[in-house]
């Protein structure tokens, strides 16, 4: 079951900045988002629930230093994913 991905304005901004500084990472980011849509609990994503100020959010890994923070949400009666931020480990946590 593919979940619909919604990009928050902050995520879109983070994505532009990430790709501007790392233009060769576009395919890796796209593959991570496709895997997240298809199966958010896939072992390669290392998806985990966050605590503290990001309680209620989830994060997944898109490679060595790429992290995507997201929330599960409902959209038109099915589960969807709201992408909140993207960046290096120290940037998003």
C-alpha cells in the first residue's frame, strides 16, 4: 500500500537547500521517499519514533547522514505521510 506523501513548506525548503549543496544526492533522496511511501517500516529506512520536542513524529534514514522527519496523518480516509524536515542528523534533531 503506497501512502501519499505531502511536503510541508519547511520540508520543501530543506530539500532545495540539501540538493543545492549536494546535487548528486537527488536520486538517493527520491529513492528514500519512494521507499517511505511504499513501506515506511522497511529495514533500510531504519524508521523510528522520536521523543522530546519531536514527540509524535517519526524519522527515517536515507543514507549515512540524511534524515527525514515525518508524521503519519489521515487523508481522504487513508493513511498518508506529512514530510516535515530533511537534513543531516544534527540539523533535524
